[in-house]
């Protein structure tokens, strides 16, 4: 931590700190000082509040990173979320607004800047919406701690609709992928993901103790992130997924074959790491899953997103559209906190279903194939 003193609103100099990094990354003091210079921390310190009660935006943003990410946070951030938020705060918000007095930033200036991120920088509107949301939060925390008096972001609008449409895999393609994979470890992993809709980080964190054979369910209480176990993505994610006898049979077969079968061992271990770590997802996807999916007839364009998460989308879509499972049940399987996420983001329109619905309406009207021909003639 870089320690320094700043002038507070009462005109007194008080100690403050800024994070530099982890001790393990800086073996010598001079390495830490180089990182201080690289992050531009001296500039931030020396350009802090110009006079009592007039807070610059960079000071406000750094205060947010400490106040909203610490032990007292009401909504603690995951280890995956923290570096992403810090990236947006420092590389976008502080980079543009850091030297401005926070209370003097105008909504119209913010609106134009956010739009320029799309038109000039090429950022997706979903990303821009996240940046706006973070800035909104910075001001909310600042108002709560009496650092600023107003929140200009409240009057700023963005678009947030995503153009992303997940590639869906049919059950037949799933089977073809499983058969194409050369190793039992990999085929069992795909079957488990496809049948349970576990997130990649969740399935990789599974130990054999999490497979509750007698209860016919799998315990989900953690996820693998940044090389260690972390909390689940949301409170709703912490729970159980069903273990059907067919899936249990496949997992028992793998349990008999794996060299790492202790209760504390990973269900899907990295053989290269001798079971001390789980399988590395991105390498598996690039080397095995994508080639197997393409061979199974899945249309994947060059550079198009495709991985284990597509199995999660595919199960949701199939259960709702084909199996006609109640959406609430599907929400429970996917462990979404809101059913809108299940229906709006994970379930796509089904062409067969829409044609069948249209046909049902035409039949109700009284149009049959002969009647249509007669009407047209």
C-alpha cells in the first residue's frame, strides 16, 4: 500500500492509502516503487482535492474502490469482478474525468462522452452501460460518505441491449461431441455440464465429496476463480443440482477410472498438474471442445464465442421450448435469482414452435391445406 497524507474537508491532513499490489509480486522495495510509478499513483496523490470540500473525481473514484470493495461492503464483489471494475474505473473513468471536480461534472458532457465511446472507440453499448453503472455507484457512495452533493449520472442514458446470441447445441450434437472426445475425463465433463447446466467455474471446482450419491444431487457451494476456490457467483447459485441415475452412472464409471478418486480430489483434474488443480478450461475448449463441436455440425464462425457456457444455454433452451418444462423449474436448475434471466437471456425463440403456433391459429380459423388453395385460387 502507498501511504500518503491529504487534506480533508475540515482542512486537516489525514493519512490515506492506495493499493499497489500483492506482496508476492514485489520481492524488493524498488519493484514496488516501479509499480507505483507505472500506475501513476504520485500524480493521483499530488492532484487530489484542491481545496477543502472540493473533491476531484479521481479521489472520489479511489474512495469508492476502498469503501465498496472492503470488509464493510453490503454487496461484496467476487475475485473475478474486482479487477474488471478496477479496469473500468482507472482506464476509462479516471482517465477521462480524474482531474475534474466531481460536483462540477455535467450530465450532458457525460452523455456525449459515453456516446463517443461507442462511435469513436467502438465499445459495445453493453460495456458502456456497465461503465455508466459503475460511475453511478461511485457517486452514490460519495454522497453517502458526504464527499459530493449530487449525482450527475442519474440524468444520463445509455443503451444496454446486447447483440450476443449464444450458439445452441441440440441433444444429438451433444452426443456426437461426447463420442468425438478421446478421453473419458473430457467426455464425462461435457456430459455433466450438458445435463446440469453448471457454469465452467462451478464444474471445475467440484470435488468428489460434492457428489452426493445417496441424495441424488450435486452440491454447488464454490467456484474456481484466479487459481483458488471462491464464493459462488450469486446467493442463488449456492445450492444443489439434480443427479439423475444415468448421470450418476457415468460419474461412477469415471470415479473408478480416475487416478484422483479421494473425497478431496477434483472430479475433473488436470493430469498435467497431477490432480493438484482442476482441468484448464480455455485449453480444453480450444484443443478439444471446439474441434469436436465443429465435427458434430455445430456452426462456429472464426472468432465466435463458444465454450462450456453454451451447454448451459442449450439445456435451458431445450427444456423450455422442446421438453415444455415449467420455466420456474428451469430457473431452479440454472439457479438464476430472476426468472427473466432464464427466459430472456438463456432461452431463444424456437422456429419449429413458432411455426406450430401459427399453424394452430390457422387451423382454429378454419384454414386447412385445401381451404388455403381454394382461397388463393
